[in-house]
């Protein structure tokens, strides 16, 4: 391993690059969405975030809170959501820069950071804001605070690590894999004994516990509702779960393929160099710490997936590789990291420009069953018109399946609450009194008998029923024709 060069990176220029990169991909996201619907996960986050509950039936609340706060200021548009994703990416990249700086400096640090820009983790796949992508910003900052807490054993880094660990757990319970990676790294740290015999870890635990406590209280009050959702995702066959684990691993390797090619080609290394680099990664204390942080989250994800027989997805691991380029650089030891950095930033700029050029053509190449071709916005407009034909009162409550009821809440003219699947356990903010006073707009795919049964259950003699078939037209072709049942139950007349 070569000695690190002195740091000489212009921080303002780096910040400008991060902002430009994040905004470019935000624009690509908006252009590729066009007049179509945004991802369902983002609409769900908007719906949940309007309530500011201590938890929701699938996940902890933090990412939904962020969306709720964001849209209390900005309009309900695709560009506003893309801008939020851009802020998430920019925060994650800056945290990655600081984290990488704990293990490298100068050209090696810059090259390791810039290589992140040619992975999809911070580009195309990062522009869906959900319980997975929130870790794009949280995970590098958490790992950075952890390393600082280990190295310095002072109050502020320890408290920061505890607070960020709590933020992770309040975003998705998958954070347990990330925090266990920190524990494994702590055991690999050369100052492990000094750390565990100092107040630092206990400060982190105390701060984290205090911040997570309200959510734990909510769990006890709701019968650990998200655990029920998790249970429905477990118990698949070992062969099936192993197959998804293999696909996840291949997908992650494919996402890092450009990084691996750039590093290995620039190094022109042979088997002897790879062997010596691998020895250094596990034998030198600082590199061992970095390697554990780089690899343990993926290994633990695979272990948990097989243990619980889950359907693993590469969406889970979108945020866990901020140190992967640096690990590859340390393994290959390229002789000219400055040249590697310059070539990488040029490649990242070209990729962003191509994305901006091709993004408006997305709907032309979308299949009839793709998300962009779903008639969600058309249904929102049609259902709102049927409501207006009965009453001039605002649409206050929408009931139905997740995809279409939540889409109406986002794209409709009002800001209604959503009665998900007409289930009070999933939407505790909906009460019988609210339904009686404010009415209900029910929207269900005609083929969804469970949804239609729920709509009928909450109907009244005043409910008007409409069956309609909608097809989305975009890019010169049509999506699939889909039938819907719409029930309009207006609120009682005032006075």
C-alpha cells in the first residue's frame, strides 16, 4: 500500500460537484416520470407523513416524517419529490466523503469518493425515496460517527453515533444489520478494549435508547404491528430464499462492476498483487476496520435473509457500499489515483448528460404493465370529478387499495387522508365519526374483491357506485385497460 498523499481537495468545488450531480439526477427523475405516476413507495411515504404517527403498519416512521415535513412546505409534484431525493443523495455523498477521509487522504480519498458517482446507488436507483433509500444519507454518517467515537472516545461523537443509530432504527429495522456491522468493526478496532472500557459506548446506547423509546412504546400499544408485516415476508423455502440471495449478490456486483473495472485496469495488477492487497486488508488494523465496515453489512444481509427465509432484494443494499471503492483501491493499489479520479469524474458527467438526453424517451420504451403506464393519475382525475358531481365539499377521506387510493391522495385536488384497505388497524387516523362527518371516496380495482368488499362495508344508502374502465396513453402507445369500482359517499349536508 502506498503512502497517502497530502490532502489538497478544494472543499467548495467538491460540494458544488455533489450538488450538481444530485440535481442532474433529480432532473433525470422528473423527465423520465413525465406525466406518469411516481413510485408507489413515495406516494405511500406522503400518505403516512401527513399523520406524523410514532410508527406505521409496515415500518418505523422517520422517513415518512421527513416526507411529511417536506410537503408541508413544497407542492405535491414529481419535481418536489425528486428534489428531496437529491437532498438525500447530496447528504449521503458528503457523509461518504467524510467517512472515506477516516481511512484515506489526497488522491486516493478523492478517487474512492468519485468512483461512487459511477455506481447506480447514487444515480438512477437513488431517486425513489423510501425506507431503503433513506440509508443513502444515514448510513455513511452513522459509520463516520462510529469511527470518530471509536477513535476519540469523547462525548459528542459518542452522542452523535447514538442519535444516528436511533435514526437508522426509526427508518427501517434492517438497520440492525448495519449496527451489527459497527459492532463487528468495533471488535476489529485496535482500540477495542479502550473503547469498551470507556463511557463512549454507553453514552451512545443511552442516547439511542432515549430516542427510540417513543417508537417502542407505540409498538407495545399496537401489538407490534410492523412485526406482523415482517412475519408475512418470512417463511419462504430455503431454496427460494437462497435464490434471491444469489440474485442480490449478483446485482450488487453488477452495480459495482464499473468501479472494479476502472480500479483493476488502472492498476494493471496480477495475482501476486491481489494476494498482497488482500493480506493488507485483513492484517493492517486500520484497513481491517475499513474492510469490516465495507463488507459486513452485505454479509449480514445475506445471513439474515437465509435465516428468516426472506425474499431478498438489491433495493435493501442500495446504501451499504460507501467504502467499497476504497477497499478495491487498497486491494489493487493503482499507481496513479489522480488519473483514476479525473477519468471517473469525466465518466460520471457523461453518464449524467446521457441520462438527461434519454430521460424524456422513457415512456416510449415502457411496457403496457410498467409503473409509468398505470392509469393512476387518470383514476385520480375521474374519481375527483365523480365526487364533485355529488358535492362541493373537499375530498377528506379516500379508501381503497394502496396503489390507487394513495395515488388519489397525492394527485387529487384536495389533501385527503387514506383509509388503506378500509382497515382501521392500518389507518388508525380514520374513525367512524370522521367517516360519518366527512364522507368517503372509495376506489378499487374491479378485480380486487377484498377491496370492493371493504368499500361496500363502509357504504351508506347515499353511496353512488360507478364502474369505469381506464387506459393510460403515453409515448404513442397504450397501457392495459383496467376496470375500477368507485363509490362516492358525500358528507351530510351542513346545517
